[in-house]
C-alpha cells in the first residue's frame, strides 16, 4: 500500500514507518515477556 502523502513528504513517511516498527517491536517484546512470566508462574 502506498499513500499519496508519503510520495509528497518522503521524510515524514519514513519517520512514521520507523516509529510504527519501533512501537511494534516494543509491544512484541512486552507480550513475549508477559507470556513467559505467566507460564513460569503456573
């Protein structure tokens, strides 16, 4: 998917992509950590 604003504003689109990727990685790590703690707790 390509949005028009990304073509008009290349820097903004790249920053948003990096921010989303960064947030996704943090959420993934938090979820995995929570699951691990839950499994160890049982």
